């Protein structure tokens, strides 16, 4: 096997600080980032997962997204509602998962995924 685990996902964002606040509400925490010559932030969720926010215009949204595992979708959505974050849509794939799709301040889609 070549890969061992997913190291990070990079997203282009128009307002780095607004996106940091959005992802902090989802449970990510900002971590140190080296000076790379452009605006950005690195965030971590759990022990290993990283999200790198890059201060560049995002591409057109045509379905690309990443998913965050949640144990209880209703609890997660309630916590996000306290931060004025609401899903664009929710759905269920029978026997597989419950999902909610959110849009960050830059227009990137994020899926909350509760396995069944």
C-alpha cells in the first residue's frame, strides 16, 4: 500500500479569519503554520486530521467537498445552530449514513457524516 492515511485537505478561501471561525465552530482548532508567503491557516481535527486554508479565490463549486465524521448528527447540528450555522440540506443513505451539507464563508462544501 502506498498511502497510510489522509494527511490534510487544502481549501482556497477568500476570508481566512471568517473560515477559521467557521471551522472552529465545527471542532477544528488552529495550529501553528510556517510563513509560506501568502495568507492562510492550518487547523486540526481529532489527533491527526488537518485542514489547510489558503488565502486564494476558491474554484467554482460543482460538488467537490470533504466529509467530517460525527457520532450524532442531530447533536452536531444543534451545536452549529448556536453559532448561526445551518445546513444547506440533510439526507440519509439507507443503511449507510445520515448527512448534512454546509457551506463555509468562502463557498466550500463540507459534509457532516454520521455512519449508521
